[in-house]
């Protein structure tokens, strides 16, 4: 799904229609309020955001989107007035991924949208780790297990990320201490056991994938 935030009805309908005929799902929003309503229902793959909007301008909306954890990495293309260099620079500095100046050609717009979607897909593949029912996002520091969001401490998160990044590999307690806590001391290996136990408990049934290798350490297997 792609959201097009544009107050000019003719432009908005043309963009939405063109995206749909190119095989992309699209929805038009007149302003920031309509965008917020749409976001509350479904997160899109990309947002086309006009800068000159009534009530709340596109730059203000961009700032809000980048401050929210749910939309902080969402691909955004700004639609700017031709020659508005300050708006372009400001938008890019605030986290916009690209911009296109009005009046623009529909073919160019679609090409930019598809290019950004491809880049976002590659980044998402690198960012996301999955194993069984566990999904982990490195950039958002978020974890879900069997569809439920899980709240982890930083050390629990880093521990799970390491195990998921090397599925099947057995890590000794000493190696985990060195990798996650930055030190290696045999008398402190109980720290690892406590964190593994907490991690398993928070992950519920999915936590059973963290296996104990007797006499060695831990590994994660689907």
C-alpha cells in the first residue's frame, strides 16, 4: 500500500490511479488528519507527501513520522514546488528518502516509487531476522513472538540477535559474556544463564527454540 498525501484533488486522483494501473495499491489522503486515520489502520510501504498542505504542512508531518517508532524508517518521497531548493534540503535533512518537483511526469514518479521500494525491500531483508515464530528488527529494537510484541532489555535483545544471526551455532557462556557484556570471567557465567532463562520466559513457547547444549552453552534452532 502507498499513501499519497496531496490536497489538490486532481493531482491526488491522478497519482493514485497511475500507481494502481502500475500494479501498486494506493490510497489518497487530503491532509495530515486523513493520513493519521489511514496509518491507524494500516502501515503503508511508502508515503508520497506534498509539502504545501492545509493546516499542517508536509515538513511538520515528516517530523512527526520520523519521531514515531512505527514510522521512523518508512520510505517517504516529498512532492515539492519546482525550484523550492530550501524545502528539498530541509526535507532530506529531516529524513525524507527522495523528492520530486512539481510539475512532474507520472512515469518519472512511478520509477522513483519503484526504485525506493526496491531499496527499502533490500534494507528490510538485512534488518529483519526471523526464526520460527520469532521476528526481530535490528533498527527498531523490536521483537515479536508468535505475533505478539515482546519487551526485552537491551542485553536480552542483543543476546537474542546474536543467537538468531547464527542459527544452529553453539555459543559457550564465556563467548556470550565476551560478545554481549564485553568481558570474560568464568565466575560470572551465571549472568548468561539468568538472561537466557528470562529470554525464554518472555518468548513463551517460542523460547523453546533456545536450546541448552550440556557442558557447552546455548544455541537457537527452529
